[in-house]
């Protein structure tokens, strides 16, 4: 169901949940730029994948170890189809900590 709300926003009820993957990883500060450069291909692949609404891997502006992750997918099926494109062995070895979670979203608010 879509319609205006009291605050002037519009909501969108979804019949199937949109999937959001959000969080961050940590790498050694001196390895961060190389790690991000190695992610260019997967970001490009994801953004072209069916069902990808947004996909970003970016350096944190304050913490030199932190890399922020944000993905939005139309459905779990779209995410799972793409999922095989995770970090390669070299990238996986560079990760020191992971705090990434998935969220199923059924209501979306537009401002």
C-alpha cells in the first residue's frame, strides 16, 4: 500500500522484503586502499546484477581501518544469486574484523 503519511513522506508496503546488507569490516590501515581497489570489480558486477538497488564499499572518513558496506537488493533471491561474488582469498585474508548484518525490510519510507 502506498500513500502519504502525516509527515509528508510516502510509504511503500512490499509484498516481499527488500534485503539490506549493512555494516563494516576492518583491515590494516596501510592495506585499506589496496583492498578497496580490489573491490572495484565486485562493485561493478553487483551494480549490474539483476535485483541490485545499491551496492557500496567505501573508506570510513574517520577510522583508517574501517571500510563501510551497504547493499540493497530487491529480494533474497537476487542477493543469493549474486552472493558467490564475495571477496577472493587475498581480500578475505586482509579482513581483521567483520560487523555486517542483513535486514529484511517490508516497509519503505520516502522523504
